[in-house]
């Protein structure tokens, strides 16, 4: 079964490695509170569109990718480390097709030979496994991209953070 999934997903370019194909159990249903906080977080994240990229940046004057996620979640009292290598350990794993708004997406960096975390973003939408996300990129600053266009081979995982304790702004 896993081999068949790998062939299907690999043939359409959605999965770059067997690691990304590993089984992740379905997540529990999303609570109304979680969904509300997710809407608030993604709406706030989109107000930062166009902010410039800055290596190690953690503010609207300049963000790196993990600085962007650190800042956005931090505004809601959700503490995560500043670093993609650490952010991959936050929350609980979720399959890509189960990704929901405000989930954390983890990718490799741009070096195709290095499969360690190197880039992160925040899910905005999941339309039948077509996932769009917001992130800070070295080629354009804060912008919206899709996993399927340029990021599929770099995909490592999705992490669901506990938003139930997130504060309201």
C-alpha cells in the first residue's frame, strides 16, 4: 500500500521522499475554538504580506522564514523557537492532506542534498490536498505559495500546534 501511494504521489510530483510518505494517523477533529483562533492567526499573518526578507529577522521590518512563524504565533501567546530545525518538533504531526489553517509546514532548505528542516510556513488553505501557505522567502519576503508549485520535493511535514490556549487580539 505504501509503495503504491509513493508511486502515485511521486508520479504527480507531490512527494519527494519516502519519509514524507510515512503514515500519520488522522488528527482529531478541530474544535470550534481552534478553528476561530486559526482564522485570526491566518488573517493576521496576511496583514504582513510584502514585509521584506531579512536573515534572522523577527519583526515586520524584516523576517526570515522561522522568524515570521515565531512572530505570528507569538502575537497569540504561542511560544515556538526561532529556527526551522526546532520548529519541526513543535505540536503534533499531521498528514499533508489533513493540513488545516494555521498548521505549521516544514520544508528542507534549498540544498537538494540536505533533507533536514530549512524552511517553514503557515497553512492558509487546503483545497483537496492543494495546500497554500504564507511564509517569508529570501526571494520576495512574506508571500503566499503552494506546496505543489516548487515546494513539493522539499516537503517534510505538517505540525498542528495547540491553539486552544491562544490569546485573542
